[in-house]
């Protein structure tokens, strides 16, 4: 029996990717929730690093991003003495220690395609999802504070509505360089992001019979965007929405 521990932020789409991969592998683990904003320090104190990430939001490396990239990040997997940071590292650790079912295909061509989609999901889509969802929150904290209390990934960041309403807009503005003024520009990017996901689904890279690491990276980011009810018309009828419904259905 393995005694894995996964350090996460509640409602984090990046953390949900790791949770989905562990569930896919049927690997038992204990989930440890960390208070948002304290997570870089907490995981550092538990022996993790940031996995070599260098992130930016809207072309800016804000102080919060630089601190996270220097100290540590979530998801963070403690596995019998090993400390693995980032979904990229977790996927490869799981494939090495729990080969079936694989997260990364063995066939070289399929592997290359999945890894390309995985990199895009991590480097581009993940931050875009934060900023698209965040622009709505920053523009109307009271409404978004209420609506983000439940959804495909549960409550976002803080369980109490007041905390979401008061603290999360500051995170969105200060760390992810997003404001209501950017909302129109960010929404204009969404169809192109969805087109790319749909194209990979059509090519069999995503959404196939055998799910892979890229599926588990893409779906949570789309689920985060869907916390904005006004974007649903952009998703309707798309294979991308079918992928989210498959992995992260609406709560009953």
C-alpha cells in the first residue's frame, strides 16, 4: 500500500489535474488542502520546489508569480520519500511507478502529439483560464463570490463567500495581472483556445478511448472558465464541452 500525499489548493484547476491523474491510475492518496497564498511557503517547508517553472501572466512576471516560481507550487506529491512538483513531473512519476493505464502513450508519434498538447495546456491554457475567469470576478466580486461557491471543481480557493469576494479579486489583479478592462480582450481569445482543443479531439490526441495526461490538463482549465455562466454559449455544441462533461460533470 502506498501512502501518497497530494498538497493542493481547493478549486485549483492545476491541482485537479493531478487528482484526476491519481484517480485514473487508481492510486490511493491523501489530499491535503493548503490555504491559498500560503502554499509556496508551505510546500517549500515540506521539501518541494517549483519544478523549474517560469510563468507569466499577460506577459508580466508579477511579484506573486516570481515568488511561487522560486519557492514552490501546487500540486505537490509526496510519495514514499519522493517530492514531485508540477503536473508534468507527477504524470511521469506515476507512469514510472504505476505503468497502467499509461498517461503518456508509448508510440513515439502519439507521445509527441500528447506532449505538445500537454505543454500548451500547462503553458498557455492554464494561465488563460485563470485570467478569463478572473476578469469576471474582478468586475463583479459579489456575484462571482456567490457563483464560485460550487461547481465542477467545488468552491474556488476559499470556502467562505466573504473570503472569495474580498481576497480573490486582489489575487486576480496583483498576481495574474487581470482587470475588468481586460475582459473583452480575454474573451476574444476564448474561441481560438476552444478551436485548438476541438482540433486535437478531432485528431484523436484528446478525448479518445484511452485518456492521457493532456486530457487531464485541458479539462480542468476549461472547467474553471465555465464558472463564468456567460461563456456557455461559446462552449455549446463543441467537443471541448463534451470533454469537460466527461471528466468533470456539473454537480448534481
